[in-house]
C-alpha cells in the first residue's frame, strides 16, 4: 500500500526545530525527520517517547558481571586452584580484591557488545539493507521533515512553506 507524504527540506537546524514545534502545535503527524548530524532536543520536540536502552545496558552489564564472577570462581578456585605469589586460592571471597579489574572488564565487555547488537536489531540495520534516505542532501547539509497527508495537501504544503522550508514536495511513500 502506498500513501502520500510531504517532504519539507530545511537548510538550518534552528529553522527545522521551529518548524517541528509549529507542525506539532498544528496537530500534523510527523512521520520522520532526516538530519546530517544529531540535533539536540529534536526527539522531545517531535514528541518521541524516552528510550529504554539504558535499562538494557544495565541488564547487560549485570550479565557480564555475573558471567565474570562465575568464570573466575570456576577457573581460579574450583577447576585449577593455584598458589600465586604465596596466596593460596581457598575461597572466592579471599581473592575477590584481585578479581575486581576482571569483573569490571567483563561488565564493560558485555554491556558494549550487547548494546551494539541491540541497537542494530532495534534500528533494523541488517547486513545488505538498502538505505532509506529519501534525499541525498540530508547526508550533507540539509534537513528533511516527512509529514503525513490526510486529505489536506494544499493546506499542508502552504503551511510548511511558511515554516521556512526551502523546498516542499509531495511524494508517494511505499
């Protein structure tokens, strides 16, 4: 199913922010905004819900800490205890201060790697995926706001031109 959307192109991020705020106040639905660099506060201006990715990072860090603790306990205490520097390995608690750097590194390792995987899965960035960029100028110096049309094409086009858009065009979105 294909539907029509309007692409409004801007050449300044401040003008884009004002246009997004005006568009939201006029109760028009913004499908997506394409920018060449991150624009601070754009997610709040668009009304996007806060992300839960920090919770995932915390859970992944706990998984890494748990795995690192289990690995050190199994390797250094149960499976192959060694007398290193005159310190025998009788229990994990006695040797825990020397294991703290390994616990930290495992926490960071698991959190970092699993966050990358989560980001790619959440963003649907699969290998060999075709780019979804509607205008190549958004990778260089322009900003594009994609607004849904609901039987108000001419009104919406004039509205977006009044917000400071340098180019407004209607396209079929597939």
